[in-house]
């Protein structure tokens, strides 16, 4: 049955519309149309939000097959293949040396991820991955490097972040030295997972050395003064005393093609000590970590001096005072 249509009382429609208009105007996000408009309330759209930048980190391969195969073929036999923390280990080590390498895997390699995050205030946005090829004999490592012109001509070891490969001689050297080199190279893989594009050489090597010189078979020592870098400090002070070591402004501006290319170079020493200084200075440390975090977040940070709030001259003076200060290296 159809319900009868009831007519509104005279003026009732206008009153109802007025009440609805008042109610609508009271709602958040609504306003009255401008004079001359269509009339009636309409929602106000919130301003568009700027998209959040994507994290800068890029993934690292678990090991590019051809690169891993070439490195494995250069090892002696038998080859041990097993997990080393989150990485894959390939080595021809045996006996006490193999036991020492497993100690490193359980110690600093496993602790690396949390140490990187804690020390630098940034966390890789991509998971750890890669293959570690550790040679029991230095001569085998040297033959492996010499056979491929694409590999770096280095004695201590190298990493290829694009290939997810770390290779170094582990035998015939102290285990603590192996730990430092291994952690240094893992840091280069972590830089790609954190910052994506290659870092300036002073920053890439300085961060890697900060971790490498702090690493030992049992894990990591907290950054304190010049601990682990005493020899670097002595050498750099000598370079400054003779006027042959350049200022920080030169170091920071160096491209990779010019870094550590002089016959006598202090670039590695200066980079490692500069990063240690930035992490220890009570005023500059939070600014440095914020500057690193902005880069890892995919943003465009200011130049280093602007991020630190110091001009080049003031930064140089502050660093030199620290370098020449007490052995504990306090600022």
C-alpha cells in the first residue's frame, strides 16, 4: 500500500533548508560558497601533501654468480662453504685459521648491522647480503687479483658492492687485522644498502675505517679518543708539521679518481680521524648523524659545513685542536 504524500506546512521547506545549511557550515572542512557562487556548503579539500622521499638504499646481491665462481676457482681445496652471519662464506682455510674465521662470523660479522646503525645513526634500508671469499694463502689471493684486470690492485682485500663480493687474504696475518679488514669491506656493502649512490671517498672510507679500526675478534670497541688509530694520528700530525698534508676542505672536495693518488698520501688517515672527530665532538656528533640520516632518507642535505653549522676555517681549527689534544682525544 502506498503511503499518502503529506504536504509541508507553508514556509516549512525554507526553514528546513536553513537548518540544514547551518548544520553543514558547522561541520569541519566545510564553508559557504563565495558570493556569486553556486550557493550552499561544500567541503574544503586539504592541501596536497608532498610525497615522502624513498629511502636511498639499494639492494646488494647475494653474490653475482660469475664473480663468485671466479673467486671460488682461485681458492685451494677443499673449499668450505657455510653461513657467516647473514653472508655466505667461501674459504680454503682449515684448522685453527678456520676456527678463527668462524669466531669472526659469530662476533663482529653478526654484530655488524646493529653496530653500523648505533654508531652512525642510520640503518640500511636493504637487508644484508653478499659472499665473503677468504683465502688461506696470500699468494693465491694475489694470483686471483692479478689474473683479472677488472679487480682492484690491493694487498689487504676489496669489496665489489654491485657484485655482492668481498675477497681478502685471511692467512699469514693476525686475526685482529683480518677482522678489521673484513668489517671495513662489509661497511662498503652497507653504504650501498644505506645511501644508494656511491659516497664521496672521504666519507665512504672514513666511515668504513671507523668501524674497521674498532673491530676485533670479539666484536666492536666503542669509539674513544684515538683508540685503534694511534698510528694514523702520529702520521697525520707529522704531515701537518711538514706542511704536506692538506686541509679538510681539500679532502672533502676530492673525487674518487684523486683520492689517495699522491706518491705520499694522508687521505685515508685524515678521513678516518675526521669521521672519528665528528662522532666524538659533543656538539657536532648529533649534527653529523642528522646529516647522514638526511642522505639515507633520500633527501638533499646541505653541504657538510652547513650541516655542521661551521665554516671551513672554524672546522679546520677545531679538528686540529682535537688532533693535538690529549691522547684520550676529548673535544
